[in-house]
């Protein structure tokens, strides 16, 4: 496989003997695909001052379009919202803060099946901690899960007991963040799930559980389908559980099937709205990801593309930049966008949609013990009866009064509580 090199990244390995080569520019060439070294190497990241200055210059030089022609968000991200984000990004945001926070945890990189996989690995001080691999999605990153790490590894400091402790592994998906950019096709959710199992084995875990949302939910479901020997169970906050006839009607814009109760009808209306008004980004990335040159060249273009993920999260983001105090903060939002910019992963992350052949919200045939968290402003909030049909070994289900798509980011306490309670019976 050919090397995919990003000399703009200044990546520092703490293991000199295994460090990647240094380019003529003085920055480390990372994301090397096809390396034979399967060792686990310490990893840290520092953006260069030149990168950050260039980012600010590009934000300041944004060529703005005219304002939308309607007084709502039906034409997309509103000019006032993206200009508030850009103003904060340019004048207030400090990348060094989140960079230091990421580096404060143990970061590593290892090569599995020809791909360099970055991951955060934090071990609990408590004996008998349950290993968990937590997977982000698009347009997320490991930054999403930073809020849950301490709660999981140190439960006694966060309202739990020693028996609730986890060892936490948080990888960057291939093509995302600090992981390698695949140089060949074939990095599907099914393959990533197999790689995750190899990662947990390489870390010495004979048994573990898995958690995910968005793509992370699909990859975690695939782990549940493959059911490797070490997997004890899974937890999802975006359950693949919509009955096929309901999903087909919603996708087609048809009326709901007969016999749905009130809760099911609300879920149908939710996902129908998404299919009609919010699927544009997924269609583009699923069919023509390479066309998205603008998000590699314009930070504001990248930001608008990212925050338009789903209408419920977008409305939260709008409120945040209108100075409301919510689970997400302005720093959270811009930290994550900046990570995509600095790692130049706008297009490489989009290719996962092109690779995927799975139906996003359909049942996948998971047989392992499953924990489901349902949040009311998820793309499709899943009723218990749907979860019970989709997951034949459903061991825990909880419906939350508030929360949307990015649960670890926005509702970390609720998500951690479900992981503690849901996985409790799987511990030794």
C-alpha cells in the first residue's frame, strides 16, 4: 500500500526508535499506511504555530455569501450563526487548551491490517476494571469522549463505586483525527470492527465491552454481529432498530404504516424529517466524497458542513452561539472542527460513507448482550419495543428526558450511568 503523508502535521512520538520519519520541512510525516511495525508507540500531537496562524488568516479572509432568503433554517446553516462561530474561532478560540487536554491522557498509535490506528488508553486505578472500547462517528472525534473518560476510570470521584470502574480505549477511526488515512478501498464498518477486536487483543484484554454512537454505533453493532470471543456485550446510543417497513416508509416520504402507537409515530416523524431535510451531506459523501474540495480549503466551509449534521444538533449549536448554556459549549464545537482542519481529514473521513453498504438504522442481527440508550432528539429515538425486536439479547434499555445525537459530548453523566448500570451484570 502506498504511503499517505501529511507533512503539515507536527506529530511527536515519545518512542524515538519507533518514531515516524521526519520530512524536509521539519514536521513529522504521519499517517503512514502499510507499515509492518505492529508495536504500540506513545503518541502526542502539537500543531505548529504556522498552521494556527494560517488557520486564522483563512478564517479572516472568508468570502461570505449573501444571507439566506428565508427567516428560518430551511435553506441551511444561517449566515448569522456561521459568522458568530467564525468570530469566536478567529478572536477567542485557543487550540492549545484542547491540545494540552488531549495530550494529558496516554495516547498511542499502532499498525493493524496495514492502517495506523491512534487511540487514547486510560487504565483505572481500581482492580477488576472492565475494559471498554468507545467509538466516535462523523463529524465527531476523540474529543467527543473526553468528557466521559474520568467518570469511567475513576467512578468513586464521580458518584459511583469501585465496582463501576472501566479501562477506557478510544480510537480515532481510520481517516479521522490522528489515525491513518486509508490508501486503498475496503475500510468498511465491518473491517473497522475486526480491527477494533485486534486492538483490544493487542492491548492484552481477553474480554471487553464496546460502546458507540453515530458511525461508532454501526461499528459497535458490527462487533455484536461478528461476536468475537472476547466481546462480552455492547452499548449503543444510536440503536440500529427501526423496523424495515417503518424505515422504508420514512425514507420514501410515505405515510406511517398502520398500527404504530404514539411513541412509534413520534420516532417515525423524527426520522422522516431527517430523510427529507437532513440527508444531503450523507448522500454527497456516500456518492461523491472526493468532490468536497471546499471543506479541505476553507475552514468556514468545513465548519458549516460539520454543524449541519442534523437539525436537532444544529439548533443546539445555534443556541450555544446565541449565548445559551447547554451541554455543548462553543469551545467543544470549535475544538472538534479545528481537529478536522489540522489533520486535513474532511475528505478522508467522508469516504467512510462511500465505503459503507449497511443500512444506517436497520437491525443488524446483533446477538450479544446489548445496552441501549435512547435520547429524544436523536435522529431516530428508538422505543423499547423496537429495541427488543432488534436486539435479541437486550439486557438494559433507558429512555432519557433530554439529549440529542452526540450523547458523550452533550449528556456525559447520563451516558456513563447507562454504561455502569447496563454492563454491571457482565462483570466477573
